[in-house]
């Protein structure tokens, strides 16, 4: 469990909070380029780290991220005219470029220099292979963008599915550090419905051993299950501050799976589920073209979105949610899947949202399979407090190359030392195929 003050520190992301300031040290991905499809297209509402913002693509194609409310009288720039390399407030015509500079103030006399004294809060943006990143930190010269493999492969080699989770970001992220839950929450009642060897091995040993080590980018988690005369290892990566990679398995075993946990505010998280193939387009991966019949028999899908709105994250909210109990089916719980909830993402959604908007961690009772969660919390709390107290640069901020890693799964002899035996599996290098079992 955590002390109340540590739980507050871990979960609060607003400007001025220790964790909020830690998160602002890094470049953060916050939208796909396709959400701003062309120059001078309509602006998009964004909520990030508790700030209300507006994203727009100007006439030159540059993406801007600016405070939602005009510095003049506070009207929303979401309603602004995106024209001639700037976003113009429709209330009085004040116009701002992607840096936040006021470039036109038509309601003031021509001789006035007032516009040169006005600047809106704005954050620099970069686009990389279809992803828009922003830096909200204090440096005049931002650090490098983390070199995570899925951001470096061509868009055709990646599948990205966004959705909104109604709970705190760390609460959502911790599910990926907990490989033990997959033997239960994501399991089937009828073993005939098991569709891949990895899932079968998770059924065989439901009490795995956890081994965790600190890395220069976060933590590496080795989860060991006994399968006859061998050990089945599942290696998960946590990359500071909001990235996870969990082990590949099933129909998509050629691809690396991961998540991005983007804090909209203290109570809401935009989640990106990412699968990527380092060598070829996703369309060429057999498991992507259709689900196996066995999988379809166990889990229904895909997830469907509610009709899109212009609210932050308004295009990424699922029809199955807490108002309809995530489509829980008690008959399916008896005969098909352990949880009775249709899909793996919805199962995770139901569990983490059911904890409340922010879990009261002073009431939890952690066991041996929570080792990775404990370690990740400690690393984050330590990083946030040393930044606050001593100005220490957090892990990976000035070394974007350390993020070139992968997750993996595979069988090893019982005599093998897992860290040494799996080191090659986890390298994200050109031409290196995914390791999975």
C-alpha cells in the first residue's frame, strides 16, 4: 500500500504538482496526424495534463498546440478561424500563430503595438511518422523525442487504436505491469477455446514468479511460469513515463504490442493500444487480416465507439462502458470466458475503472505478483521528488536512444539466467524479428 501523500504525488498531473512537472520533462504524444488532416482544417480540442488546449494545423502544415482560451477575454479558440498561418479568435479577431505570438489585433488602432505584448500559452510540436508530440516542459531547447520503435517504423507497419479510460493514468498503466492477471481476467472457461500456445501456458501455471530490474529507461519485468521441463518467460517493459510494452502472443505474435497512457487530467486517460511489425506492413501479417475462429469463439469484438463529439477525446469513447456494465454476460461467464466481459481491452477497462477515478492505495494489500507495480511506483515517486528537490534530470530525458527496446516471450531451460538469455530478444534493431512463444 501507499501512504496518502505518496498516492497524491503519484496521481496528480496538473502544472506545479511533482508528477505533473516530471511528465512535462518529456516529449509526450497526444494525437495522430490524421486528426488534423490538412492545412487550415478545423481545430481540435485537447486536454493534456489537466490543461485545456486547442490543436490546429496552420497554412504551412505546422501543428500548433495553444491554450484553449483567448488571452483577450477568454473566449474559446476552438471556434477560431484557422487561416493564413494563424488561429483567429472570432470574438474580436485576435490572431495567434503556432508559437502563441499574437500576429494580428484588428480591433486596436493601426498604430498600436499592443499585439507585440500579448502571447498565448503554446507548446512546441513535432510530427513523426503520423504521430504528433508536444513538449510542455521548461527548457528553451527541448530534449530529443524518445526513440521508441513504434514511432520510428513507417505508418504502414503500425496499428494504433485510441480510447478513453475514465480513471487515473497510473491506475490504468499498472495493469500492464501485472502479468498475473492475464491467467484469470483474460482466460477462458472452456480450455478447448484456447487459441495459442502462450495462452495455454498461462493456464498451466497461474502463479508466476516475478523478477524486476531497474533500467536506464524504466524497469524490465521477467515473469516466469513452469511448463514441464522448461520455463515460459514473458518480458514486459515499462518506459518512463507513460509507455509500456507487453509480451507478444496469439495471432499477432509477429508484432510487438504496447500501450501509451496519456493523462488528460487526474481522472481521465487517453490510451493508445499499439501493435507494430518491425519488418513489414501490418496488412501482410496473417493474424491481422482476421481473427482465428477459436479466438472468435472465446472473445467477441471488435470494440465500437460512440458517435464522435468535439469534446477532448470525444471520438474515442466506447459504446460498452460502465453505464451498461461493459456488456457483461453471465451466461458467457459460465461457459466461455472467465470474466463474462466480451473483449480483452474491455475487461481491463472494467477492472481499472471499477476501482474509482483514483484508487485509494492506502487500502490495498499487495502480493508477490505486484512486485513490478511496486517498483514502477517507487521509480516514479523518486524521479518526481528528486526533480522537485534537487532539479535532477529524469531517466531517459537526455538519452532518447535508450528507449530502443522491445518486449518478448519465449521458452528457456530451467538452468538459463533470464537476463542474459533474453537480452537479444529485447533489442529493437533493424532487421531483428520479434521473439515470441
